[in-house]
């Protein structure tokens, strides 16, 4: 990766970081539950909106962590290397997702493993059998 490409990715990551931090700050306002003696239905709706804001902040925080990890990798000189296999992540992938930490193959493998674990023990054992057979 050239220095120009690295600088372009760094600028994109810093812009994304700023955007995520702004969105987290904006969502944080929705974390309070209004309990000013209003109707119970209004309080329930307020709690639902708070729950949605919590989920949004969690998602945004995970995304911010990924961007921070990419910026850290950049400062350590390992940006663009897959954390799974150590091979270079394709420029096409980094141009699409500058905070990507895995190559396409390792990302797909990780997602399959996560889906299998979420599906339960039967799927996990089937996934393990298929992986061992390969």
C-alpha cells in the first residue's frame, strides 16, 4: 500500500470516527426515561424509545471500536493486514470498508462460525465437522 493510499484511508477513518462520535452523542440524549407523572402509556413509550437508543449506542460504539482499531493498526504499521491469516486485505475491500480487520475469506469464516454458534449446539457441531473435513 502506498503512502498516498494510507493517508487517504486515514482521512476516511478519522472522518468516520468523528461521524460516529457525533451520532453517539446525539443518541445519548435518548437514554433518559421521562418520569414526570405522565400517563403510564407515555412512560412505556419512553422506555421503548430508550431501549432503541441503547441498542443504537451499542451498535455505534462497536463501530467506533472497529475504526479505532484500524487507526491503531495504522499507527503500528500493520494496517491492511488480516488479523485472521496475516495476508493483505484487498484494496477494493479497504476502499469499501476502511475499518475492515479481516480479508473476505476470514470474515466469511468468522460470520459462519458466529451464525453456527447462535443457531445452537447442533449447528456448531455440524460446522465443526465440516471444517475438520475440509
